[in-house]
């Protein structure tokens, strides 16, 4: 998911050309206070005139504690982006956003509940209450973790190996899995360190994240490479499924493949791998 400042017309115009699955037009921290109106106008223009095809388009509004949020919601929700991104998300703020979106949907004649929301969790309170935030609305499709703001809120140093995010990462992933929404990891802010980006992406994937935020188009290939199943993983998954067919014929629920036990959880993992491979075009 590629972030771009909402007041940068060049970036908005080429947003879908970098291969990101999703682009996030930012009205918040990437936009200076004096540029908030300009960003809203540019994003509105882009949404009305551009066709971003298959690329998901998300608009990040300003936090509800700011003087910009209500106008952001009112103007951006009417554009019907694929999702509104709520920064500094909490259950209380989600409740307010929910009511506003419902009001706008009724005014615009949109079906109620169709404007989706991604929640950006990036405060200690937001991390502790992430389960309640997701539970508070059926609109939430994904939770994104914001490591920079979170480190500031925790008053800790943001490090390259992200040890300081371990608790937040696992807490967010677990809440997302429990409530069946996507968990998307924090951006890696050194745009020239590809090895660091790959290592950070691998670590978060291992914990259960299904994607990562990017701040620069040069980060997209590395992130996709880490998050895509490898040929070996796909082949292994196919062999598990083939072996399962054979085992079923013999009435076996558990069997051995290459000396390792295969039963239902391993079959389910193989199905997940094949579903992702199919989704991203690595498998017919
Ligand atoms: C980082 C940098 C300044 C580097 O600039 P550079 O100039 O060195 O980049 P170059 O690579 O030299 O650019 C080569 C070509 O790519 C174009 N290009 C660059 N970036 C592009 C892009 N994103 N989209 C499309 N196009 C792009 C550029 O226009 C140029 O095009 P051209 O001139 O035609 O050759 C730049 O990337 C950038 O602005 N990124 C977006 C930053 C942003 O949105 N931040 C806010 C969101 S994060 C956040 O808020 C997280 C969090 O919420 C979470 C937490 O808490 O952790 C928080 O609070 O932190
Ligand atoms: Mg932030």
C-alpha cells in the first residue's frame, strides 16, 4: 500500500503506475498545515477525473482530534474511495466516524455500510483497544500499524530491527486474525536500504501481517517479493494437496510427506498459500 501526499499532483496522476495493490492519498502528516485545503481540492479532482483501474484507492483523513477531520470526512466520503483511512484509530473515534459515514451515505443515496474503513493504529491506547476498534464497525477491512507515531507515543527510539514494535505487531495481528480483517505493517522509512526493508518485511510477515505500507515506489518490488509465496512454497503446497487426495482415497486423515506429518492445519496452510498464489497470478 503506497502512501503519497495528497497535495502532490504529479504523484496523484501517476498513482496506479507503480504496481502497488493500493494507494493512499494522504491528507494528514505528509501535508503541511497550510496545504490542507489544497490537498482536499487536488484529491477531489483526482478522484473525479482519474481512472485508477484495479488499484485500490484509500484516502487518509486527519485525526478526529484535529480541526480538519470533519471537513475531510464530509468531502472525502462523498467521493466514495475504496476506503477511508482513520489515523490514530480508537474505538471512540470509530464510533464517531461510523455515524458520520452513515449520515453521508443516506444523504448521497449510497447503500448504508458501503464506505469501507481502514484503521491506522499508532498510539499505545490504539494498540490496547485494537480488538474493540475492529469490533465496533463492520466497515473495517484492515488495520494498519503506524510505527513512527507509536514510537513517539511510547517515547522509545525507532530502531532498524523494530524490536520496540514487537508487542504492538503481535497484538494487532492477533486481533485482526480473530476478527478476520487484514493486518498491514508499518512503513520502513529508509527508502535507500533495500536489505533493511526486506528483513523488516520478512519479520512482520513471519508474525502474520499480510502486507506492508510503502512510502516510495522503489519499495514496492521488495515488499511484493517478500510477501509473495516462493516457487518452492507453491510446489510444496501443490504436493500436499495431491498427497491429501491420495490419503483420502485410503481413508487417512493424517499422513507423511517427506518425513513430516501432514494433517488438517498443514493442509489449511497449503490452501492459504495456493489462494495467495492464485490471487496474485502465480497459479492458474
Ligand atoms: C520519502 C520521500 C520524501 C522521498 O523523496 P525522494 O525525492 O527522495 O524520492 P525519489 O525516490 O528520489 O523519487 C523518485 C520519483 O518517485 C516519485 N515518488 C517518490 N515517492 C513517491 C510516492 N510515495 N508516490 C508516488 N511517487 C513517488 C518522485 O516524485 C520522483 O518522481 P520524478 O520526479 O518524476 O522522478 C517521498 O518518497 C515521499 O514523499 N513519500 C511519501 C511520504 C508520505 O506520504 N508520508 C506519509 C505517510 S507515512 C506515514 O504517515 C506513516 C505513519 O502514519 C505511520 C507511522 O506512524 O509509522 C506515520 O505517522 O509516520
Ligand atoms: Mg502516523
